[in-house]
C-alpha cells in the first residue's frame, strides 16, 4: 500500500509541476498554456502529491 501512495504522489507532483508551468505560460504549446485555472489545478495536484509522498514515507518508516 505504501508504494501505491508514493507512486501516485510522485505522478501528481510531476503533473502538478507541468500544469503550473503551462498555466503560467512558461511551458507553452497546449490549450492549457496561459490559463490561470491550470496553474491553480497544478498547485492543488502538487500539494496533494507531496502529501501522499509524505504519507507513504511515514508509513514506510513505521513499518506499516
């Protein structure tokens, strides 16, 4: 179960970073470029992803 949390968290962190960069028009080339909504959605995905990574690491450290 802990590896699932960590994999999903890692994917969300990656997606969140891409969405933030596209929303801020740093990474152009898609319909998301320059759209503030995607920057906000990316920030949410990034925060949730970090939370899942932390939960996975804590679960691993406690052996659960």
